[in-house]
C-alpha cells in the first residue's frame, strides 16, 4: 500500500496483512489468564484440569461434550472425572436418550467448589486494567474473530453464560 492509498498515514498495515505485535500480546494475555486460572484452581484444592471440568459443568454434560468443552481427549476426561468422583464433587448418571452413555453432574459439594472457584477467579482478574466497557468490547471482538475463523465462538470454545467474565 502506498502513502497515497493510506491518505498519507505512515505505518498503516494493509487489510489482511496482520498486525505486528498482536500475536505476542494475545499469547501474553493467554499466559496471564492461564496462570490466574491455575492459581484459582489451586486455591480451591483442584488441579487446573479438575477446575476446568468443574467450571464447565454449570450444566450436566455427557462425557464427550465435557471433553469438547475442556478441549481434551476422552481418556483425559475419564481420568479427571474419576478423580472428581473420588472426591465427591461429581457423579455419573445415564445420559437421557442414550442408555450407553453417561452424563456428569456436579454434586452439592461440587456446586460449592464451583462457586468458590468462580469467586476466586473474580479476585484481581488478569484484565483488571481494562474497564468493564473495554472488557465487553474485547469479548465482542474476540467472538467476532473466532466466528470468522470457522464457526461460532461458542463452538470453538464452549462459552457458557458466566464464561470467565470476571477477567
């Protein structure tokens, strides 16, 4: 793009050429969010994987669906659910409409741990430097970017009603 095509503005990146520095910022933000999530999990006595499962179980889910939400393979989901079940935080029940499959539900104690996790996630969230309006705008922009990249953001990453919004 020439200076004339950009109205004389220097440093304008042509449409579709990417934005230098954006990817490292996204990686840094992701690392900060991951560290905050891991610390919040540890504060509630969970591993990150266990906290991820508890977080995603706002509503009961089949094992396959839970794996999709957690972005992990079925054997890993089974391992995590087994550990949570041993601790009394989840239980398995028949999946309605499919006698062969199981759904995972939080127990009363599991709901309490989930509430503690959500409360902990809201303490000094990594994106606290942004106003509420800025965080809403960022969420909208990220959802739009994911939508354009192969389907709804909800399909790419299970966005639940309280989807880590405190950040």
